[in-house]
């Protein structure tokens, strides 16, 4: 039993070299992300939508799900874009910061 616990403790992350328990790779990837652009546009039947672009494809669906839950709206994540139903561009920046993205990398137009 002790050998199983020690084996888990001794596992090391291949990216950062830290033990898996305190690995910070995911947080570092979010900090190094490129510029994120948030804007509103009108779609079919003059409905307002909020678009978030510039996120990595790996984080796209997870971030979209979190934003849709926090804003209580529908939306989709595909082709590198998150499209949220409704005008939420003022709220999205704060939510992205709370999810771990840098405030300096988020540009609200």
C-alpha cells in the first residue's frame, strides 16, 4: 500500500519537471496565451451575440461551457470561436480573468 502512494508522489510532469500534485503547466499555458478578442455582432433576425476569439482549441470547449453556465445563456464553441447568445461583452472579461486568463491579454471591442 505504501509503495502505491509513494509511486504517485514520485510521478513528475514531463513539461515542467514538478511533481504532478503541484504541477502548474495548465496555469502557465493560460498565462502565455495570445491576445483574446471579445466583441458583439448581430446575426440572423438582428439577434445580438457575443464572440470570444483567440483561445486555444484545447481550452475552447471547457471555457465555453464555463461562460455559458456563469452567464446563463446558450452558445457554441467551434472553429476557434466561442459564440454566446446575447450581449455579454462587459461581463465576459471578468469571467475570463476568474478562469485564469490574464486581464492584459483580453481586448474588449
